[in-house]
C-alpha cells in the first residue's frame, strides 16, 4: 500500500495525532526520529493490517494494544552482526585497546567501562567483550572489565541476554574465537561464561533514558541514522559527557558527527568512525591530541 498523496493535509494531522498517541501509550517518542523514516516504517504496519490511514491505524492500536509490539519492532530495526565492519574492529583491536590499556596502567586504574549503545541482540557487545578478553589474556585479572549493552527493544535484549546464536549468525567469528568463547549445545552456539561474566545487558532508550556516564569507550553504530538532526546533536553531546577524558567514541561508518560534538571529538580514524574525547589542555594538564595520531 502507498500512502495516498491527496490525503496529505489530513494525513499530516493524523500522523501527528498518531505520534502523540504512541508517546502517551508506550513512551516511544517518534518525534526524535526522522519523519520520512517513521512514515516508511508505519506504512509497513498499515499494509500488514490492511489499514489505509493513520487515523484507522490509531484506532486499531487502541483496540489491539499488542500491535504496539509489532510497531515498535518495525520502528527499531534490529539488524546486526558479530564484528560488523571488520576493519573497525581490527583498528579497535590493534590500536585502540592497546592505548586504552596503556593509559589505564599509567593512571594506575583497574576499571574499564565500555558501552555498546543500541546493541540489537548483543552481537556488537559480545564482539567487543571477546576482543577485550582476548587481548588481556592472562592479564585479565589485573583489570575489571564491564561491557554494557543497551537497546530499546525488549526482544533484542532477551536474545542478547540468552547469548545463543546459530552458526549462520556467527559467520564473521573466526574459528579461534568460536572454540575459545562459544559452547556448542543443542544445535546452537552459546556465549561462554568467560565472556558473559564481563557483559551486562539493560533496556535503555537513548531518547528518553537516564544519562549514563563514566565510560572509556562508547560504541553507537547504525542507530543515529534513524534519528532527527536535533536528536543527533543531543545524542553526541550526551556521549561526549558520558565519556571519561581521553575516552573513545565509535560511530557507524555512514554516520557523521554534527553540532557542537564536531569540535569536541578528535578524529582518530574518521574512515572507521573512531573519535576521541578532546579535553582542553587546562583541564587535564596534558596536551591535545593525547595518544593516537589522527588519520
Ligand atoms: C541497526 S541496529 C544496530 C545494531 C548495532 N549497533 C550494529 O551496528 O550492528 C539499530 C538498533 O538501534 C536500536 N534503537 C533504535 N532506537 C533506539 C533508542 N531510542 N534507544 C535505544 N536503542 C534504539 C534498535 O532497537 C536496534 O537494535
């Protein structure tokens, strides 16, 4: 079904009313997403329900609130992969992790906190945890590693917590990692406790959730593409504030910093979407840039 363009004035009004209803009933703020994106996702649900106006869809949602689950699912596309964009993880492993560890040693700090924001079903979070654990090896005991995966989608969070994946879902995981960090059980691969022990999943809405803080690295990849420009600006500033000094921000390869955040982050490897929190000299006593020479 295509939305009839002749109906636009009414539909525009009904679209606003529908967005307000969704916010009131489910706390999901469509206004923070791009309108075109929300309309495209709504069109899928209208088609699935054989409904041809936003007004009728709003009535349907009232009559059958279970449709909200389908709608939120459609609005929050949870496609992900282990080690998605291999070159990003390769750079993270080879360059960012060693710098991070060296910095922690220099500062005599043990705690390393990493946030995988909008982590879908845990693939990104577990990929990070595997790299951290593998890099530290016998030195793991010298550090306290926390890899925090958050997402707005309940179903994704459930799957992430289970940590069970098919062979197909693990196609990007090398044989070494597969044998060291997964257990084959009843036709599926389960993430081992060695990795689960450093990972925590929690439902969190990047739009309306409480601000999180004190992270050494934040990954937020392929999430902000759906957000409005204002939300983009707000989100990047929130990440900036949530990072420790010299902390790293990893964004999707097709995403771009905007607003004040553009001046606050140093590109470490812009091609791979990796940035570092820039702290004014007078705040830290250290020169800028800190450790990695920008590319
Ligand atoms: C395309 S996936 C990206 C997953 C992973 N970061 C990656 O790059 O493979 C986008 C994820 O963002 C989540 N998401 C969308 N809006 C969100 C919000 N307001 N708060 C938290 N997560 C959100 C979706 O549920 C979905 O799991």
